[in-house]
């Protein structure tokens, strides 16, 4: 079941906070705790620079799954 919009916003804030603190591993961990569709929702809300920081932190299979979900939107 997809996460509620308010939960997506909370996760987005947490991911951004981790990115600001340059804790890329934490940002990736927060994102990967979500269902793949919710991961895509959060990733889509990030700024381009944030995406560019976060994407390389994901394992290749996780990044591929995320991109696949983005393409479905």
C-alpha cells in the first residue's frame, strides 16, 4: 500500500536533512526503507542536485528498480 502523502513529505524532509548533513548513506537508507513506488515518489520530489547526490549511493539493482518505477509514472 502506498505511503500517505504526509508520510512522503516527512520522508522527503528526512532525506533532505541527511543530504544537507552530507550523510549520503543515511539518505539512501531512509529512501530504501520505502516501497519502490514510494521511493520513486520521494525521489521525484527531490531537486536535480539532490538526485545527483543520492543516486550513486544506491546499489545498482536498487537504482535500476527506482528508475523503472520513475518511468512508470
